[in-house]
C-alpha cells in the first residue's frame, strides 16, 4: 500500500491479475517470487487510508499489510534520503480531551500503535538492500544528496491530517513528542484498522523533506524521482526473502 501513484507505481506495474474495483479504489493483484500480493493506493489522509485498509482486508483476506511511501523528517539525525521503519504510530492531531488524554484513541486506551515485530524485521532487512541498490543507481547522489550516506532508522512515526511544512510546526511536534522520527498522513490510521482486524502491519517511509519551510518543493522532487524505485526495491527484496 502507498498513498500516491509516484510512491507505488513501480509496484503496481508488477500486477498481472485482473484489477478489482471497489469503494472508489482499484486493487491490483499479482505474484512476486511465488507469493500473492495486492497493491492499492490508499490516497492521502487518515480517513482515506483507513477505508482502503479495511477494504483490502475484507475483500482480499490479506495476511499482512506493508506500507511504503515518503514522510517528513523530525528527528535531528533523520535527513532527506534516509529511511524510517516504523516501530509504532501515533496520531499527533488526535485530541478528545478532557474526555480522554491527548493522543489517546477513545475507548481503546492507547495512543501508540505498534507495528508487527516479525514483519518489521523482514522489512528492515529489505530496506537495507534497497538502500544499497539506490546508492548504486544514483552514484552521484540526488539533488546534492549522497545516497551512499543514507541511514536507516527505527522508531515512532506520527500521522495527522496536515502536511507539516513550516519550521514552527516541526518544532512544535519535536517539543511535544521528542522521540518521533518522522511525520506523514496515513500510517496511524492503517495501523489502527490492522489492529482491529488482527492483521500484521509494517511500514517504511523514505524521508522526502524536513517538514519545514522547504518541505513542499523537496517533497515533490523526491517523490517523483526516488519514491517509486525505492518502493519497488524494498518490495523486491522483501518478497525474495519470504
């Protein structure tokens, strides 16, 4: 699963089955290294992502969901071109106080939604291979960034229905949630749906910007140039290792 065609286009191109249209989504089935898969665009935002995840689980009875895409970096060491494998997700814009503490999902009594440990380890190994491949494909770097220096991080990713694109917003999130590594708009919603349905979930985000005043142009450039091949490399190595 990915939010945008630029993020998942190369994966969708591997589909060799009849597309399934439902709920305003198109599901693209196929086989990869002998394993069945279904690719689908979640679209942008938590509601769209939750709807897509529920449809994917109900219509295709998937064994797990893996999300690949881009995010803004928050952690001081998380730079453009790095990757973050999520250990947990949190909705930074969820606030039902005073009925429930800030960030806590009402009636669920938790704010942080952990990803599946086994799938997280598999995904981490695939990302390491993908980063090596990207460094070979882009030996001179990208937009002045040396992809040979790209790092892999693991930790908390924030989700919210805002494209964080100012230094002030970035600093506010870092102050409130200092262990957060990245921010995006879908992951926590997919994690909550997967938790409700008992489906393992893992996610990786390529850092497209620093969620600051330069986020908009950086995001568009990196999504167009790097997100699709990165996602394809990750999935290639993930399926190969299953």
